[in-house]
C-alpha cells in the first residue's frame, strides 16, 4: 500500500505545478511518505481512534493542577515523523537537499496524503502552519528568534507545535464578542479568561491568541494578537489550565479543550490594532488546509469503495460488474479528480498572495479569498458525501468499525464546521460581492479562461455563467434578507463554474482519459438526470477512468 503511488494522476498534476528539480525531490519524498501513511501511520491512527485517545491528566499525586494531556506513543511517533518531513518547516525555510525554500504546493501534497489516513492529526499540523505564518509574517525579530526555530523544527531542535485560540462561549463565529482580556504589567502582558474550543491544547508549545487589551474598543477592532507559550522556561505551566477535553464525534486524535488563562504571559504580535486582520489571514490558510483534508478523506473513501467493489462477490459477479456500481465509482473518481486539480492548480495564486509577492494585485487578493470560501465549502460537503458513498458500497460492513469507513464519516463531518460553516462562507462570498466586486472579477476570469474553446460541453458551462450573471444582477437590488438567503446558492453556482472550467482546461491537453473525465464531470454537473438517455458514459468509461487502463503521463 502506498497512497502516493496508487494515484498517478496526482503525481502528474504535481509534475505540472513544480519545476523539474523540485518535482524530482518531492516525488521521492512523497513516495516514502505515501507508503508510511498507508501503513504504520494508518495503524497508529486506528489505535488512537479506538483505544488510544488523548486523555487529560488534571492533577498530579500531590493534588496540584498540572493540566497535562496524555497521548499514546504511536501518536508521538507520528508527530515526529510528520514534522521532520518539513510539512510545516519547509514552507518557511530552506530544504537542505535543494538549497532553497519549499512551498505550499509541496506542503499541501503532504497534507493530502496524511489526511487519507488521519485528518485528525492534520489539524495540529494546520494549526502549526498558521502559527508559523503569523510569526514569520508579523512577529518582531525578538519573537521570531524566541519561537520560530522551534515551530519550524524538522528535528534539529525541540519542536513547538502551534495552536490558534479564537472561540469563546459567547462568541463562536462572532469573534467580535470575545472578552478574554490582556492586562499590561511592567514586564509585558498577561491574559485572563477562557477559550471554549482550543484544539491542540496541551500539545502545543505556543498558541496564537486573540485578546482585548484594557481600554480597547469593542468588536473585532479591539482585538490584539498574542503569542502565548504553553510553559515557562522552567517547565511549569504558563498560567494556563485545561478545564476538560471535548468528547467529539470524530477527529479524536486531536485534543480539543476548554482552556482557562489565569495570568498567562503573552507577547504582542505585530500591530496591536490588527489582531483580527492577522488571524483572518491565518484562518484563510487553515481553510485551505481544511480543503486539503477534505480531499484526503474523499480520496480514501473512493479508494476503499473501489477496492471493495472490485473484490466483493454478489449474485455471481463482482460488485464492480454492475452498471449502478460503475456509475457510482466513476462519479466519485471524476469529482475527486477535477476537485483536486481545481484546488492544486489554484495554489500558485494562494502562494503569491500569502507571501505578498511583488505584482500582487487587488484582483488577486479578492479572487484568492473567493476561491478559498468556495472550495472550503464544496470539499467539506463532498467529504461527507464520499464517506457516505463508501459506507453504502460496503453495505453492512461499511457500518462496522473493523473497516475505516465509519471513522471517515465521523472525521469528515467536522470539516463542514471547522474554519467556517456553509452559512458563514456564504456570507463571506456575499461580502466579497458587495465590497470588492468579486462577482465581476470572477466572471471576467472564467470567461477569459474558456475564450476560444468550442463544443457542447463548453456551451453548457457558458450557460451556467449566463445564469450566474442574471443571479448577480438580481442580487444588486434585492433586500438584505434575500441577499443572505441566496448567498449559498451563488457560492454553489460559482464553484460549479470554477471546477467546470478546470475540467475543460484539463481536457484541452489532449489526453484521452482527461477528455472522458471532463465529459462525465460537465454532464453530471449541468445536465438533467431525469430524462431517459441511451448514453451511459459513467458505465462506458469505467475501465478508462476507474481502472486507469490508459497510462497517465509522467
């Protein structure tokens, strides 16, 4: 088993996106990591989920509050092996073998493989990526020197995993309602209050925390970003206590807690008036991680469904011999492939904006935010759907914990909630439409990308673009309630167009299999399925798409 080797179309995609030298390095490293994810990391993930979940050790033998989180040895081994690959570190520092810094494409490729076995563990990696970004981008040189080498560690120094603590009981998505306060002392600041959903608590070495300085205005404008070490230099807790660990439906590998600050030493990061802005940038990074985790679950669910259908005997045939099964598998394969391409082909724009590279335009910034909202919403919902499909493909076995499928469904469900629900993302799209003309920018971009293309499938996408144009015009004069009501519908139509354009471009390369993938995707996305049709492409194309009988060029 090797998650990377089993997906040649993903390898081909990375070859498109990385230069020759980087691809040669990444191909070798991802092959090794893909094998590890499919075997020992997968075994550890199963053990952690079933028997070795994190536990809170609240008090020591003397009755003192130590708020320590116990994790099993296999979990610790996965921590060591994953971070040592540079999944976080090489985004910001030089890869010794290449003599240059890595990038988000390579990191997210690693995250995609890791999420196929343990999306619950990819959560701490995500939080550490966000912490690294905030420190590298906005911290003072003194703070960088203090924390960044540990957060970026690939084995040469003590690792500090990261965390981002936003959620409070009265706030939730309404971050402006947050009340955790920062009190100034002669030595700096101390935090007081509680965070209600703090993931990676007890495992992180440093947390990025939003708090309100005394006298600061209400709402999000009054929030300052602080770096808060979990322990002091003497090893004692830094004025932090864990009230309890959350008993979650899934992603049980990551310890999520209710955390109390009782005079925790804290260090201001960047401009004190821009804390919320900084954290929203980190949130966008985390939303892309969430998207990648969703893709990982989709891939694992599809792989499990495919393997079972090819192996299982029923009514004198293999499951995969039946037209309805072929239809289900081809639809999953096509959706996964197009969605994965859409996400990874978008990442160069994400990289450009996040690193604030020269030549970044306002259009780049707006489209980056829009694509993040669209893809996070769509992939999270598809992860749940794919896990459901895999369970149904297995029948009764799919509901039994001996198989991975129940865990996939439990883990997938949180991805629709983490980093913004569909409603929140719909409001984000609406905000971008109203404040930054995102609708016109999106239409312009999509029309430019399909200009010069012809054929029935292109026309179906053009019809979708025309439908979006009319909807956007209607929204301009609609009431506020109508705008918010339709915001998710706008997002759903946009993502259909976005992914369809990517499918058309994929087919434009001339690869016969890519053309078949495009045809199925476009027709499933835009055509009515309630008319009798002599053409059953999902069945006819089964061997080329699911069996991969035609080689994918590398």
